[in-house]
């Protein structure tokens, strides 16, 4: 039965009827624009490796270590905004990769990782070698710092896991690594007919807007503030954020004071349109009456490193976060919830919408920050 809710892949690359499940995996990823693989070769995904080697439209990047492979995909996404698939060998390969997967999680960078596993059907395991490369819950060592992880025992389950992992990695906003286990025996089996008819994943990026009443409330507070302040951490990676800040500054009629924290992709410390400062070097002559944080984890922690938080007792906080920054049950990397309202929406869209509705004051805002 066809998936009635999404379109069925045509496999225009020539693999209309993928013989083996590994052929289907390769073709399905290609239909979603994923044509590059990085890995340290391992026998637990030999079926998929063989399928990749048989065609010339897939790019293979080999590395000497799984941690290098994951780090490569991490950096590739940050440089290009594109997903490449990481293949990871069973057990020891996954343990090798765990540090790089955790780095990507902390950076909230989306990754697509396929992890080989030995045959979960014990009768299919070769003596010794397959047994030491099979795990009952192979993703247990990394599950605490993934956006999605799944181990299925049949092709239909794995296929749907891959579909969901692609959607999360490609369409959501910086959630972290999505990881799916691939049974080595099932890779080399003929493709289940219903797998061939699995619909494509919905990979269209969703831009979530802030509700209009909340947007109006924030615009009024910002227009009335005498000493406003923006604090930015991860938001600098978002395309168009610099122009959004410039437009908002022009609409307000004054340079917006901004403090950037952390060591992410902001790279916008020096800017003529706004007053940009680093958290390590900024000095407060007076204290803000309104603070708007953008994708900032633990803003109070940052501020407490430079000022007495009691001085902000009258300050109003508004916190704007990118949707999808999911907390981990294992890692305490989400900090402490800041005071004030917490809103989830597309940050660039938020700044642009704010520019459209905020009343132009042309007032002179006192510069109360310095290096």
C-alpha cells in the first residue's frame, strides 16, 4: 500500500526498483538531496557501502576515525548549511564517535548518522565477530544527547526511522544529531515491497511566527524602554539576522546595544549600525530596563559573571528562542530558565516583524555600555 499522505519517491537516479535494502537507503537519501557520505569503513554497514560504491552520483569521504567523520559533518553543516550522512561502525565505532556527537549536540547542529549493528536475529550471526559487533540497545551510549534515536528490527521500521531522522535533521532548527541503527543482515536482504512505496519526508523548513498580540506587546515595551539591551548567543548562525538588526535599528532611530555571548557563529562584534559588545569585556555604567535575549542559554549566568544581579531587580526580561531546542535527560546544558516571558519563534522573522510594527521614536537612547 502506498503512503497516502506524502508523495512516493520516483528514484529518478535510475534505481526505480532497489533490489537490496541498502540500495533503497541510498536512493531514499538521494531523493532528499543527501548524496555525500563520510565514514571510517566498517563491516557493520558493508551492505550500504557496497551500494554506494556501485554508483557514481554519490560522494564518499573516508576518514581514519569515527570522531573525525562526525566532526567533518558537523563543520560541513556550519560552513554550508547542508546535511551529509555519517556512517558509523557498530559498537567500538559508535563509542569512538560519541565525543563528536556530543559536541554537535552542545552546538545544536543537525546531523544525520546511520549506525551499523550486527544482526539482531541471533541465528544470522557469524561466530565471534558478529557477536562482538551486535548490541541489544546499540544507541544507549549516545541517546542522552541526540534529537532522535531509534533501533528497529525490520526494514519497515528502519525505513520509517530514516524518514523521521531526515525530517528532523533537514527541516527542524538546530536540534542536534538524529541517529538510526542499521541492522547489517537486513541491509543485504531484498527490499520489502512496502518499503519501496514509503513516502518522502516533509523537509520544508517551517518558520514559526510569534503571536501578534505578543509581538505588539514586545514592540511597545521596546519603544518605551529608555535603556534597552539585546543579548545574543546562538542566533548569529541564522541567515539574515544581521540585516534584521540593522533594519530594526533604523526603525527605532537609534543604535541598538547588543551583547554577544559564547563562541558560536555570530562573528558580528564590530558593527557600525549597532553597539556590539562581548560579554567578557563590556562595562555597565548604568543598567538596562529591558533585556531581550535571543537563543541565549542561561543569560543570568552570563550576566552574573560581570555584574551583581540584584542591580537588575527592576529589569524586564523577554526571551526569544528558536523552536526545537530540546532539553536532554542526560546533559544539563540548558542552563537555568531566565526570568520573564519565554517565546519560541523564528528569530529573524521576529526581528523583521518587529521592525514593521514598532513605532519610530527617533528618541536618543543613552549609551550606558562601554568596553
